[in-house]
């Protein structure tokens, strides 16, 4: 575990620092997954099973990590994934994340259940950002939220489709984020936890208020705490949504539409048939249904099925620039990272997030140099060792 005085060098380092700084229930909310967390672990472990095929004596004196995605040139094939409750991990975290993403020329995606509203994030800069949507029972509220996103300059909508019901996360139950808590759980998640983390308590709990889901404040006027908003969101989850609802969504959204939460070629084809401009191969970071495929395991089949018809992205388990290269080699146009950016921001604020993005880009360049790929277009399945990719 790195010393607080040493510069963190990896996602794991930032994770350890975030664990020290955050109250236990908040760290576990970010860090945990559904049930036994088997899929959460598989997301990471399956990346490690993929081996790169080293090639030497190639002219790699000039490397280009940039990629075009939805008409925008990115510095690397990476975006910051939507993270609910992000603003509880660092003061006005979504605003800090937007500034850091702008500085490194990658997109930031704002969650429906972010603490900072779209207009506050848009005020950072004129650079467009993405917005993530949950389909609510109140379609009028959905339309108003999308209208606000459009007015804030959002051109890319990420529609999450794997939340017909909320997954069960044992850590959140133990810490009281999902229902009542008693005994030791009450001590570790109550006032004592905040007293043991004075830096977070002052920076976020005092200076960072008010703590509301900014995009939803209008619809829950009597809410006093994030838990009140979470209860409203739970009541608004619409389990009746089908691919036919994409037609309505398209009628109120004119920009790019990306479907997040696809794990099978069949669902990817349904998304394309419904008019999606992109799909994100994702199991919600292992936070919904435990025991499903890891994202990197599902990716090649989906890329083969629809990669010539739409942009295929992925998230889940990406912890380094080496993983970005492996994902691109497996068929992804780009990846999204969630836990790495929130760990870094919780640990060291905006400078920490800028630092981890620099690390990802530097790690990409090392992997590209030593596999003979001079630009992203040359990152193909040929750079993966055949025994690890089949």
C-alpha cells in the first residue's frame, strides 16, 4: 500500500488512497458490486488473462493515440464513464472531472444521478460532454431533463438499459445505503465514520453542500438527503421499457444515441436496428447481475456482430493503458473508465484525475511501441497472443 507521501503510480495506488480518505460506506459504494462480486472480479481478472504479442525492430518513433469518435477527435480512445453519487466522493466532483477531461482531451459523461446538474458542469467550458440517462416512469421529466442537457451543449446521450431492477449489493446493505443498519454496521457507517475521515468531512460534507441530485431536484422538492432522491429514483425505474421505447426516445433526442449495458450479440443487433449510433458492452461494473460474462470476454463476439454497423465501446475492468490497448485489439472503438477516475478524484482531487489520465496515455504508448502499433488503427487482434485470445 503506497504511503500518503508518495506519488500514486497506478489505479490500485489511487484506490488505496481513496479508501483511506472516504467514509467506509462511500468507498464501498464505489468499490463494491452485486452479490458475491464474482463478475466484478472477472472484469479485472479477464483482462489479465489476455497477453500482448511483443514485436521488436519496428519504427515506433512516432506514435498516435488519438481517435475520432462521434465526430470528435479524442487524445486517446477513452472516456470518463457516468458515476452516480460522484459528488459525494469529492467536492463538486463532476465539475472537477469535466475540467480534468477537458485538459486531457477525452469526453466526460455526466450521470442522471450526479450531484452537479448539467448547467453547472456546462459552465466549466464550451467543450461538449456526454449525458447518461435512465428511463423514468415520468416521461415528462425525462423530456425536460433531455431538454436541459441539449441546452447545456450535450450532443451524445448514453442510455443505460441494464437497470430494469436494481442489483443487490451486499456492501451497501451492510453499510446502510440500502435499508436499515444496526450494530457494528451502524457504527462504521454513522457519525464515527465521518469523525475518522475529517478531511473528507470538511471538504465534501461541509464545503461541498448542498448534496442533492442536481438534475432531479425539481422532481423531488421535499428531499433533504441523497437517500431521499435515491428512493425516488428507485420508485421511478421502469421495468416495462423495451426496444420500442427507443422510437420515443429518438423523437425527443436528435443527437448521438449510445446504448449502454449490452452483453450479447443479439441485444447489440437489436440496439443497431433501433437506431443506436453506438453500443457499450457493459455489465454495469459488476453491480447488477452477478455471474454474467465479463465485459472483455463478451466484447469480441459483439464487435464481430455489429462492429461494421455501429461504434462498439466497452467498460468494466479497465485499469490501465495496457487494458485500453487490449480492449481496442478485441474490437472496441474506445473504452469508458468509472472506478479509476473516481478513485483518483477522491484521493487527490482534480490533479489526481489529470495524473491518472496521463498515466493511461503513457501506458498506451508503451504497449503500442512494444507491439509495433504506431497508431490506434494498427491495434488489432494480431497484437494479442493467439493462445490468450481464443
